[in-house]
C-alpha cells in the first residue's frame, strides 16, 4: 500500500495580504505526500485553506485523519480515488492536495509529466503571471510598486473595496500608466448601481487599462450580475460564483469569463472540466490561485495552457518559499519538470 502523510507549513508573508474581507501576515498550508511503501516514486499536493469556504488548517487535518481511517491508503488507481473521495468528500482544498499528490505519484510511476497524464495541452515553458497589489493606504502604493518591482510584470492585479478602490486605481495608474489591470473586488460591493458608478468614475482615470473586473458583488447576487452583464464597461469574471460546480449556461448570462482555481475546484479533473465548460459557453478562461507555495503553483501550471489569463503569483507573496519548484523571471513563471 502507498504511504500517505500530511504536513503543515506555517508561511510568513512578504507583506500584509489584505483583501476586502480580511488581512493576514502568515498562512498555514498543508502538504499531502504519497509514496511507494519501499521508497521510489513520490507525489505531493498542497492545500491552501480559505476562510471564504469555511476551511481551516485544523479542520483539514481532522478530515485527513478521517480519510486515512476510512481506507485512503488502500486506494490503488485514480478511478478508485475518485470513488473513495465521492464517498468521503473532504474540503475542496484538501481534495485537490490529495488528488494532486496521487496523480503525480501515478504519472511518475508511468514515466509521464503530470500534464500528459491528465490529457491536458503541454504548458508553455514560460507562463506570464499577473502580480497583485493588495489593499493598502493609497499613499503607500508608489513605494510598494518600487519595492516589489511590479514594473517587470506585463499584467497587474489590484484588490479593491468601496472605500479606497478608486484611490488605489488612481495611484497605480499614476505610477504605472497603461498597464493592463485585473481588478478584484472579492465581493465587496452590495449594490449593482453603486458598482456601475464606481466603474464609470474610475474609467475616467488617465492611463487606466482594465482587462477585467473580478467578482465585485457576492456570489449570491446572480440577478444583479445578469443586470450588470451588458451594462459594465469592464468584462466581468466569476471567482466565488464558480467553485467546484456551476450552471454554466446561467454563468454565461452573468459573466464574461471565469477564474478557475484548483483549490476551489477540488482537483485537476474537475478544474479541467471547469475550464472546458467555460470555453464551451463562449467565456474567457482564467486560472488563479490562493496564497500558495511553488508546489501549488507548479500544479496550476500543469493545466495553464487552457487559460487565457494567468494569475499565479501566490508563491511570490510567501517570504521564505520552501520548495523552489517554480521560479519567476521578468514576470514569467518557469517550472521544474
């Protein structure tokens, strides 16, 4: 039987990671490992718990212990794994870590790269990523941009809320005008018309080039998204509105694109299905991440060829990244195979 372990990693961050609903200076992620009983092939996967989905490191460790007691170590094939996890469903982040570890273990034993085992297109050698400006005092933007070397990234992302969103956009476009921006509201707005007023006001900023606006209202407000769909000057992308499953015909009436995150999707196979369903419904595809080490980002790169936009800077937020599986050069990500 394969040997399974779960190891927590406390990850200090390089700066305060503030979004509309919380702020943090450390994250605790979990690494699942599976290997041959006698040594040899090893697979690893990362779980980045997210409070938005009621996930905590402690709860995921409890879930993993329950899965081991239920017979996880007896699983031998990927089909058996999917059947086992369907019968004992864990949190999405933990499910991804388990599937990612198992798939890498099987692919290594078969002598294949993970993307090939999954039947995904081969990823590019160098994948461009956006880099994110978290919510901060507008007066701190110029120093942050300089200290983080944000000018080397082709695309930038900025976290916004109702209180300071306009001022952050004004400062960022003043420092780096004309750079394509991904604007992320993390469900900060409650009123669709108030959001449209923000969009109209911000659209007047000189040097502003908006690529998309991500999940500005809560996922529960589907009717408001349908109202916004034809009215927003900026393309709307779903994040929290698409987790592990969605009615994509309805999503296409609300959004212009979807941000797939493997930690939300709960595994490679479901993540690939979400990307393909997104494209099949005429929507733009994006692949994103939580705050993750290079292990989680390496996993995302395995399916990155199916995405139009890549927002995979999670490892760049971690102060002492422990694995070194992905490196960033001039805004591009390069992964060890």
